[in-house]
C-alpha cells in the first residue's frame, strides 16, 4: 500500500523589528548623537541583508537623521569657535563691541556707546 504524501501547510514567519533600529531611534531622541548614527547605519545594513526577516528601516532612518541633527547642534552650540550671534557681532565690530556691553559715562554725565 502506497501512502499518499500529505501536503504541509505553508509556514509564515513574522518579520521582527530590528533591535538596533529601535536603539537608534531612542538614542536619537535622547540626543546621544554618535550612538544613534552608529546604531542606525548598522540597523539599515542588517535590515537590507536580512531578506525580509527584519523590519524597522524607517525607525533606523529616523534615528540616523536625528543623530546627524543632534551632532550638528552639538558642534554648533558647544564648539568654542561656533557661529553664535555674539561671536558674529564681535567679529564685525571688533573692539567697538565692548561699548555695547559696558557703556561709559563721559565728563558731562551722558552715556556714550
């Protein structure tokens, strides 16, 4: 007697969200820029190589973008030679900029700027 082969029902694998993508987004939101950039690029690379088993490309991309924005903000506000408004004014006015911060009184009692 020949047994008939029974067809197995197809199995479906549910794609999982990449943990690195989530970590990238979280570190990007908490302004830990270098980690957000590293995690984001690693997550996007692994998601691309996973052939559909991993998801979260949007999360990784958002975390990477937030990381780069955070890095620009960090450099802009914490770098000693940043282009702040006050340093731009000092560069344009030179030593005359001190008169705006410290008005002096002349002999007649009037302030000179």
